[in-house]
C-alpha cells in the first residue's frame, strides 16, 4: 500500500512539473525558448510604480507602495477560492465581536476578554461567544467547549457573576489558568505562576537526582586531576 501511494504521488508530481517546465526535447531543439514557468512569472510581474492608486475598505485611495501591498495581499488571499474577500474569516474584525470585547489568537489558542461593569457587559460577552460559535460553524471549524474556561479577574467584594456557555455547554469557572506560559490568576498575583515554576523545577531536579544523583553531588564526584 505504501509503495502504491508513493508511486501515485510521484506520477502526480511528474505530471505537474511537465505542465510548467519545458520538456527535454524542447530545450534541445529550442535552446532560447526559456522556462515556461519563469516566462509566465515575468509576464505577470509589474512594478509598484505602474500600479494605479488602489481603494481600501474605507474608501480611501492609497498611492504609497506599502499601502498597495497590503490591499493586494488581502485580495490574493482568495486566489484559491471563489469566496468574496469580504467574507474571508478574520478573528480580529469587529464584524465578529463587539467593539468593547477583545479577541486574541495565538496558534490554536484563543482568548476573549471584556471589562465587565454591569449585567449589560455580561450579556454582550455571551453574545460575542455565540457569534464566535456561528463564525466557526460558517467556516466548518469548531471550538472545544470542554477546554474553554471562564476566569474572572477582579478584586471587588461583590463582582458581577454570570455563567457563560459555548456551543450549548456551560463553561467551568476557574481561579487560575495558564496562557502563553504565564499562570494567570483571578487577582493577578504572581504567586500561582511562581509556585508552578518551582514545582516543575523540583520535579526535574528530583528526576535527575534519581537517575544520576552521583553526578550532581559534589561529595561523590571523583576528582579529575590528582
């Protein structure tokens, strides 16, 4: 089975190469023909000075090269799809969440937070979670509700309490949770993070001591020079 898959992939690769590169007999009979691939690339190449001013999403006409590049990069996002670029998913746009909520995305981790000053903010945050769920369904993706948690950061005696849910599942409320290597706590104290680092370090030291303790104990080291 592995050989069959490898053979099929090699054949597909060869067919693709033959479409964009010259055949060997063409290079022998027509040495000045040039590569098909690079000939096509050069034909599509255009200097930024020759590009007319482009209009961005705000209706402004952009004339500088950097602005033109950003507009063209957005347009080229749809090269391999028939989707309108306005419908391309963007986790950070205000079309997805409300203006007072902030969404952070790193690799496959996401963080949604908002300043809660009353019940209206809590309801809006829940609405933002619902919108993110719709966004994921629209693009055939999904969040993992079992790995989604609620962390309330406050030092108030009576903070606004609300249970949030995502994809029909209520989120668990935690007192601390790691984010990008930092242990965040509900009172923004460094103690949980420091304790976690110390515990991890002691675990590594314990393992090293159990496997090769004599190496780390100076009393048991044999002198190198006599």
